[in-house]
C-alpha cells in the first residue's frame, strides 16, 4: 500500500509575534512541520507497519523552505521514505482551493497512491478543510475527524468520531482521510534518523508544471484582536479573608 | 437576492432562516427527522453517515448550482463544505466569526494563528461558508417545502458500525455559567467534586483540550478554545487551567473570569478577573462548603 501524507511548512507559532502595526511579525520565526501533520505522519507509519509491504511518502506545497535542509530533515526523519513537493514561491498566500488543486495534480503524478492522509488542520490557519477539498477534487471517498486507523482482515478500518457519534468504516480502495491529533503521538527522531533523512529522495515540481487553480480569496487584513481587559485580582487560599472574598465574588456570579 | 442557496445542517434553524431571507430558492440537506424549513429538504437516513452522502450531495449541488452554500460548524459540516467547495471551485470560509452576505460575495472574519490574529477575507460567488451558532442570529424564517430522500453510497467505503456515546452534549456554547477543568485538577478523583460545584453554581462543565484528549476526563466535544467550543457565558471558572492562549481564546467573550490555580505566575492569572492561588485538592471542597 502506498500512503501519502500531506503536510504544510508553517512558521513556528511560538516565534510569531504581534508587530507594531498589529499584523503578524514572522521575521525571526523558523520553519516547522505543522504539528498536526506530525500526528498524521505517525498514523501513516503505524498503518503501513500493520499492512506490511507498504510505503509512506510526504507531500507538500511550499516555497523557498524547500531549499532548507533542516526543514527537509524534519519532514523525513520520522519514517517516510521520500518526499514530493510542489514549489510555489507564494505558497503561504495561496488559498485552500489553489493548494488543494496543486496537491491533486501532484497526487496524480505519483504512481499508485492508495491513501492520502492529512492532519486535522494546519497550525497557522487551522481551516480543517484541505483534506476534504482534496477528496472532492480527486473524487475519492473522503473522511475527516478520523481518530483511529487499523488494518483488519485485509481492509483499512477508519474510526470517525463526530461529537458523541462514532462511525467505523471499512475502506476498500483509495481514500483521503483527515486524522485528529489524538490518533498518535509523533515520534522523536534519533540523530541517526535525522542524518538519514537528509539522504532521502525529494522530487520537486514547479507550480507552473502542475497547473492548478488560482486562489479566489481576497485577504483584507490579518490583525491582532483588541484584548479584553481583565481585573487580574489575586486571592490566596492560605489567607482566610482573601479566600472568603473570592468565594463571595463567586457566589455573586450565580 | 440570491437565486439558490444550499444549507447543510443537522440542528438549529439559524442557517436555513438566513438562507430563506437572502435567496429565492433554498435547499436543505439534513439527516432524516432532524430539520425542515427550506423549499426542498433532502434527508439521508439517520443511521447512515454524511461521508456516504458526499457524492449524492455533490449531485444535488451540481444540479442546483447554488451561489451560496452554508454548512454548520461541526465535523460533518466541515466535511460537506470542503467537498462542495472543490466541486464549485471555490475556497470554503471556515469557522467564521462574522459573515456578511453581500451582492458580490461573502465577507468574513475568523481567528488564525491559534487565536492570536483575526483574518478578514472575502470570496466571490459561488461561495461556501462554515458557520457556527450565534453568527447568523435573526428571526426564524422557515418554509414548508417538499422533502426528498437521499440514499447515497460511496464505492469503496462501507459503514461497518455506528455507536452513539449517549453522553449529554449539554449546551456549553449557550451556557450562562461554565466550570472548566484543566489538567491541574490533578486526578480523576476530583471529578465528582467538580460535578457538585457545577451543580451549586448552576453551571455547565467544560474542559481544556489536554483534559479531554490526554486525561480522557471528558468527551472531546467539551473542550473549550480555538478548535473547540467558544463560550459566551456570563461566568467562567477555571480549575487547574494553566491559561494557554489556544484555550483562553474560547473565553474571550465571557463576562467574569474566575480561576483556581496553584501558581501565581500561571498565564491564566493575567487573563482572569479573580484568581485564587491555592491547592485545588483543598480549595475545591472548601469552596463547595462556602457555596452551600
């Protein structure tokens, strides 16, 4: 079975600051693989091991970060055998329609892809839409919020959990699956795995080569919202009067 | 006035009411027995899954050619939204906080970067939006239309079993008061005390993402924050909640924020009106005594 994990390079959100004009300041932010995509990668590795005789590949649409060897290693040091990428200089400005259409084109260039696995959403935009759109474009069976993937009696079984309802599907053929972050814990790669990842093959196509659809979304602004001012009063349990006062305030809220 | 609007919703009349207000013709896709109110209502069997109906819903959309698709902000709504956006060659606007339906298209805002920023964006028609409760509030405006049945299947996808947890969904999003459990509660042994306190405060119980996903203290639909429930309650009390941004974003619209935390330096202290610094194991029963 050939499993493709779609992932996104994002700016490390701990290094994205609010700029003086209220817009995101990414000037000193480093690139990371979006955290939820690491859960998807580990889920793919586990499924591949359960199925046996399987391959796991990574796939992304990204810009100049593709020239960054550390970023390459962080994508490939957790097990997958190779990476496919569509290089688009303005990748982070593309909307999901454009990205999904590039991924569709790229998926169709890779031979015999059985499953496409996506994280639940990206760590920056968190739209939770890309896998669903890609499934629609490919016309493949599409599932989201999958919290468990297993292999039973020659079939991939996917458990989809939506609020209080749990649905178990048997997948016989191709599918696009978006998994939740609790499906697996990402593995911590060893130094050997990180070194080895640098030698794994990477195939890069240009966005022009793939074609794809143009973005339709006009972004008017991205700005920090005004902060709600809070009273920030502190009471100590050890101080009886303070404890009393806290409870009184709590009671008055009823 | 728009010509055709398609709505996917399993509960609540907000989306269909707004669709009826802005469009000549409305189509609702829902599970059997869930909702009515559009010119045409397509229902799929309640024991089926929306994942099996995607191609059938896409067929409905292909024939209708809606300018606008509105989907509820649930996992199923997001699945339908993305799938139909691909068909309509548009970009779905996910989990909007505000939505303007204009002559030219949709204008929306939503939170990005874990709630640190708000993104304002617009798309021309045809357009798809994922809309949570409270965003399109307005007068109820329902039509008595005809009902048709969808019985979709998807080749290669078989629904083997369905189970309902039976766990009460509660109404966190609409609750007046909320007690929220974080991992700092320490132990599941304290959960009965949380129930008791919530009872005394007439509050719904919510939790943080780790309390749901890592400790499994509560079902996942109870977690508050960027990827969970956004509160509008008058009062919020966090028990052992550290105050991470992704969580606190869900409390931004709350009235008073109370917290019990062992660390005076915890992030929640800056985000709260009143913080009790103490040990939740001793403070919780003591607070319950005081409230009785």
